[in-house]
């Protein structure tokens, strides 16, 4: 059984960060060891929340406790998402190094959360640079959205050719696999949204209908699902097709219910048996 150490934020109510990533991984049969970078009552999009942010030392202490059990050698992969500070980021990358020391075959997936179209950069100062200079180069797999891909590559992309050039620039930093989410290129129809998975100089696209639903946590879920499927298949194309189908089903169910939170539990069958699948096209 695959074991993944997932270091992300956590909310008691709703689904973002670990609250969005852990259960889908478990539903796929992955053993997950979650470490929370924050513990909030709910995601910050509500405008008010309670809870606290942890520091890098608290993460390192938890990792040390796992190491004391002799378990790091059984960790197959590390997954990280939103980083509240560079201090936490360094603790995450340090953890990746510790895991790789115990298990040289271990892999790291970094969801480089920086910002999004419409909202711009929403992380603290220094995080964007940390992602580009430290976290992304340490990763085997990265899962930026279109906005984040451009920031990491230092460019603005509109055509598919420009996007694939930006992917190559990000891969040159270190990661072998790039999943670009929320991709809108010049040839993307207005009623659609694209995802692009890139590995070994090849690129595969999945195009799904655009849904009128705006919820937090979907990016955390697709990063986890894509990484789990890639760990199993070592195929970016296969992982893309599976993850895209599952997240579309999840969001479609959420839209139909008119829910402000993704129906992560109610729609759980979508992770293992998606209602609808989509063509994976090499581009």
C-alpha cells in the first residue's frame, strides 16, 4: 500500500488543504499521514474564522515523531499545498530531504499555491520566490494553475505553444511532471476548461465543460488525485484522464446541490468510478 505524507492546511468545517486531499487519497486505497500547517474552523473565504497557524518547528517536531517510529523509510511520497510562510516551506522541503534519505525512491508533489486569475497573488511576500527557487526545484511533480504556471516561468501565455514553452521552463527548474489546471488558451472554447499534463517532452490535454460553480478546495483535490494516479501508473496521461474525470464529477455534483463547499464525501464514488470520462488528447 502506498503511503503519502501530506503537509497542508486543515479546516474543521468544509474542505480545503488536507481536508480536501486526505479523504480522496484514502478512498483510492492510499495510506495518508496528514500534518497540518494551520488548523482553522473554516476556510478564509468566509471572511471570518478561528484557529491558528503553526510554524516550521511544529512541523519538524511532528516529522521527528514519525521518524522515531522508524516509519519514514515506509513513506513513498510527500504532498504539499498552501504554505503560510517561508518558514513552513523550509520545514516541508527539509522533510522531503529526510524522507528521501530514509527512502531514496520517495517522490515529492508540490502544489505551488501562489494565486489565481482574478485574485492575483494571495500568498504572503516571499512565498512566490520560495516556490520558484526552493520548493519547485525539489519536486518531482508540480500542479500549478495557469496563473501560477506563468508566474513560475516568468512569462504570460495565451497560445498552447506558449503554454508548453512555459511548462518546459518550469521543468527546467527540476520537476519531471507538470499538471497545469484551470488552463484557458486561445483555442479553449468559452464553455470549456482545459487541463494539461506534461512529462518527458510530451503533453496531453483534457477538455471538460465549464461549470458555474465557485468553491475552494478543488485544486487541492485534483493535485492529490493526479499524484496518486501517477504514483500508481507512472503515466501523466493516465493520471490526467482519471483525475479530470473524478474532479469534474465532484464539481458537477456540487453545482447541482448548490453547495458552497465541495461535496467531498457525498460524491466519493467519483474517485473510484467516475460518472463521466473525457478523451485524453496528445497535443
